[in-house]
C-alpha cells in the first residue's frame, strides 16, 4: 500500500510505502493527529491502532470490548463503532500522551495512554439514569403521602473535542444546533466540558453552558441570501484552539444532506420510497458542504442568582484574524497564514466528516471555504467533484495530516 500526500506548503505530491504487516486492508480511518493515523479494523476483532505512514511505526491501542455494556456499543455481528480519535501529543515524543475517542452509537467519551494503557477509561455521563428521591412535605394532609421526586441524568453525546497544550486539557462539545428560525437565545445552545486527565485514575471535569448572545447577519450577505437554505442544512460543530492566540473557536459546518444532480436541495416529500424496507431512501442522495459560520468563545462570570458561576459567552466572528483552519477527521487546528504563504488566509480547509455512515456516498466533500468572501473552491491537491458524476464512496477518505518523523 502506498500513501500519497499533497504538501500544501511546498505545493508538491509525496508518497510513502506502507507497512505490509499492518492490518490496513479493511481498516477504517477514524482520526489523524500528531503524525499518526487512527485506524479501526471492524472485521479483524475490532482492532484499533495508530500508524505513522512516514516511519511505519504501529501502536496497538486497547480493545474496545472492555467498555461498559458491550452489547450496546457493538452491532449484532460483534462490530464496534469509533467515530473519532485524537491525541494530546505524539506518542513517540511523550510517554504521557493521551488518546481520546468517541465510541458507540451514542458517541460517548473514553481515553487511554497509548504507551502503557491496557484498557480504555470511559468518562462523562455514559447512560441515562434515574435516581429516586423521596421528599416529605411538612403539612398534615401530605405527611402521610410523601411526594417522590426523580433526579434524571441524561447520557451525553459528544460532537467534537480538542486538546489545548497550553492548559493541558481536553475540551469537548455536546450535541449542538443553532435555531436559525428563532434567534432569541434565552437558553444555552450546548455545553462544553473541560477534562484534566493528567491523573488517569482521577479525571477532573468542569462543565459550563455555552450561550449565544448574538448572531447578527448584518454585513454578511452570504448568510442573509442563503438563510432559507441554511435552515435546511445539518449543522456539524468543530472545536479549534488557536494556541498562539489563546483563543477557542466553534466552527459550524452547514451540510446539505440531500443534493440533486443540479445542485439543488431535495425536500423530504420528494424522496423515493422503498416498499420492501418500508422507508424513505434518505441515504441515496449525495451531501455537500455549502459554508461555515465561526464563533469566538469568550469567558465571563455569570450572575450567581442564575445558578451558574462560570459561563462561556459566544459571539459570531466576521474575521479569522489571518488564520487558516483545518477540519475533518483530523484533530482540528489553525495556523497563521503569514507563516505559510502557500495557504489561503482567512480560509477553512475541510475534508469529509464521519457523520453520514449510512450514505452510499462519502469521501467527496472536500474543499476550501474563503471566510472573507464566503466562496467555495476546490483544493489544488484534490479534483473538484461533480455531484452528477458521483457513483459511490471514495476510498480511502481524504484527511489532513500533520507529519511526524518519530
């Protein structure tokens, strides 16, 4: 197997021959981080491993079968599911490197130390739980009939996560969506969790709500002109931490789930119906990214009367401050375009997301979104995919890769 890379900074293609001993034939790409590809082989005992295509070093990760309730996390035929995996650093340089992944159909969290862990440690609220609490109302009529209250803890599904080297912690974002129909932001749009995993036996977390206090389309003609279409799109959030700027960003990717050959949106009432499975064929149309919205996360102290001591305030951004951002199945990151003149400044380079598992298409949704001009263009390293010409998934799925020589 030969890995082909396009070097953006030098505008050239490079190739590296893979290790024939690595179980790559049926492996699925589930991440790219710090010079390593995260590969998951469902057909071969759910093997999960890291692989450096330059040095051909392979690191086997702990099995996923030891995670809680394997019947819930595995399919009936025993196959597991890993959505995304990133690293805190290169395992070749740091024995304390941490791998974090989302697993199972509910995208729960787990972590391990690639260099010395023998099992994954699940964290966060994994399952829906109900705790029964009995409360006696101090009145004569209610004393004999105490009221029962139920404290419910909902399982958390995580959309994305990122590691901050400066703060030495992971930040994770839960299920997320902005209501573009009603921009009255009285309630938080999601929650962020910060995880300090320096002590694997005692993970420390801090949860805070994410409030969107303003989302103005003033001066953003692209958002205004495409608002009706954006309301029909799937919203995929990404977390990016710009280390040099000490700034956390939330990127919202707008993806049309169903695109007709002419590029228009396919409404649900026009979907084909399969009488055998008795369902609409929602996954027989290709999908396409049409743009991004970028939010800056700021910190402030909330009124304690509302029961929240620390909240993160989000404001929409009209500029990327000269940054170039990379999102997809990789660990999301940003670089200054001043240091990489070959890159387009104030732009978002994107590859396909692992969010359309049932679709017969995949790997084609790649390009560059000029955030200043709100325009889409193909990557120089990848041909522009014509929607009408799409026939099947593109194996393997393209991904951004930051090389490591160790």
